[in-house]
């Protein structure tokens, strides 16, 4: 597996956007442009793109200011395997989301 990073140097983004892709560089470029244009500051999130090992140039790159980490998974895999790899690699701080039961117990609702 290989990785490359571009964009902002902030090490602890709040949000990680994982994009598994294969042979869709034009669509990926549009997605990256849309993410760069979000009203959320680019310093608050990172984008992790995971490609198969057979990816061929030209590859979509990051628009200015967008933090992009590119991972390459050996061989060819489906989107789930690539998503799992990408979810294990973001630099954001991981936090456990409360379960529905825990959220209900805090609010006093028993249902």
C-alpha cells in the first residue's frame, strides 16, 4: 500500500471523507472540487481517496487548499475493502458515537 498527502498541514481534522474509487477519475475530480467548495473550512476535514493497484494516469488531484491523502490498495478490490482501508487511515481524532440506547438514557426517554 502506498500513500501520498497534499494540502493543509493540520494533523487532527475533525472529519474524514473516505472515497473508494476505480477508473472514475473524472467523477472523482468533480467530487474533490465540490468538497473544496464546501462552506466548512478545508482545515476541518481531510479526504482519503483509496484506489486499486491497477490505477492508471491521469489521476485526479486535489484542488488548492484541500487536504487529500491518496492510498493504493494492492490488487483489485471492491468498494467495501477500499472503504475499510481508508477508514483505518485518516488522521482525524476518533471518537465513539453514542448508541441509540445511550442517547435515550441520557435524555430520559425509555423508548
